[in-house]
C-alpha cells in the first residue's frame, strides 16, 4: 500500500481520477448528444431503403422500464460503459491466457511488456 | 458511421465478416505474447472511454452529426493490435446490446472502424513518426503524426463505408452521391477526432509517458522518485 500511494504513483491516480471524471461527464451528457442523423443515415434516408435495425436488449440506447427518456439514455450509457469494460477485460484475460498456454512450461514467466525498460514497471 | 442492416449485399458483408474475423484471430494471436497482465486494465479503461465518448454525437452542420471514433487513440495507447481488439469490443457491444450498427454489417463496421481506422492508419502513423523524429523531438513527431493520421482514420473509414454501400448497390445511388456527403462530413468530424485524440494523448504523455505504447522517448518530466537525486 505504501508504494501504491507513493509520490511516484500520484500521476497515475490523477490520471485515473481524470479518466473517471470524463467518463461520468460523458454519461451525464449522453442525452444531450446531437439528434441529427449521421452522414450515412442522411444519405440513405432519402433513398427509401429501410434501415432494418436488429433486435437488441437496449435498442436505441434506451433501457426498458426506466422512466424518462434522458434517464433511460444515461442508464444505458452507464450499462454500456460497464459491459464494454467487462468484455475488454475478458478479451485481455483471454489473450493473456493464450500467451501463458503458448509459453507452456514457463507459466510463471511474465509476458514481455513493451513498456518494460522505459518506465516504472510497478503501476497500480 | 455504423452501417445498419439492409444496406449491404451478401457478398460484401460476407467477405468483410471473413476479413474481420481473420483479423480478430490474428490480433489475438499477435498480442498474446506481448500483452502483460498489467496492461489489461488499460485495455478495459480505453474501451470503456471510447464507448462513452462515441455516445456524444456532435453537430457538423447541415443537419448532420458525427461522433468520436477512437481507433487511433486505442492503437497509440496500447499498440496496433491491442487497439484493434478494443475497437472490436466496442463495436460488438454497440451492435449486440444497443443495435447500433447492423448484425450482418458488423464485419463491415469492424473492417472500416477497427481495421482501416486502427492498424492500417497506425502503421502509416508509425512511418510518419519515425521519419519526423529524425528532425523533431519524439513528442512533437508523435503528436503531429497523430493529429494527421487520426484525422485520416475517420476519413478513410467513411470512404470505405461509402465504397461498400456503392458495391452493394442496394440503395442504388452512384458512388459520388454517397461518397461526397459522407466523406465530406467526416472530413469535419476528423478535426474533432484529431483534437480529442491529441488532447488525451498529450495529457497521458505529461502524466505517465510509459502508458503511451507508441511513445519510445525518455520521460518528458522526471518522475518524483528520480527527481530526488537529480534536480537541476
């Protein structure tokens, strides 16, 4: 814990706090995003070809059962952030597991991090 | 520029599913030996940030909106194939959970926004950065190349989408009348893309340059621990 809260890690904590603040701000601001179509929708909507949208649990960034369109968008944004985080961590763990299996017997050998040798290697 | 379902024909979305699937397998194979455990949290944070940032559409005039893409940000922060995987995660979650981008079009969307805007632009960025670093500092070379190629990443991804819609010929519009408005809007969106990408990387470079995978130079300011003995 001493190293985790040392001066050396101050920059990392500030960075983590900044990232968290930005993500929270983005979630709060999500209902205020421009409602205009994007460039592809703009072009295709005139052609009359229906954009068949797929069925999905949180379609159009709305959570069924959450009252209020804005609140619903915010909840969906928050859920999306957590789902994306979890899936990305899982993919990272999968790649890391593939690497360990590939290295076979040397299970305890840490992966060679590209960051090694050019910075503090003991980040939190 | 997520392509919805119903606008691509089978040969186009089928082919691009193959290419994107292959690229994803290659990326997993490629990163497995270099992905250190301590890099995994960064993978998650980058993906979550990009997801949140992509929600915020901003107007680009004439009743058209656009949003941040983030492929170059992910590649520069984590490495080209790690960045590609981050984009695959974001696009797949958007498609399966939020119906943002069609299911049949997912391969095409990964091809445009993860592969073209990611590793392809990253390798051009890397060439530019190394050419520049003969004359300029590592930091200047990185940030300048990043501004140019993050702009280009959005433009190329949109051009690819326009091309795919033309080849599919379901909306039956000539190439120019798809290409001009789509790529035109994305040339403006690219300015926002470049600004956000450069700001985020500048902040991280200032705080913890070792967290920026593409940065190979010395720490920009000495870490407090090292400062103790060598204050100038």
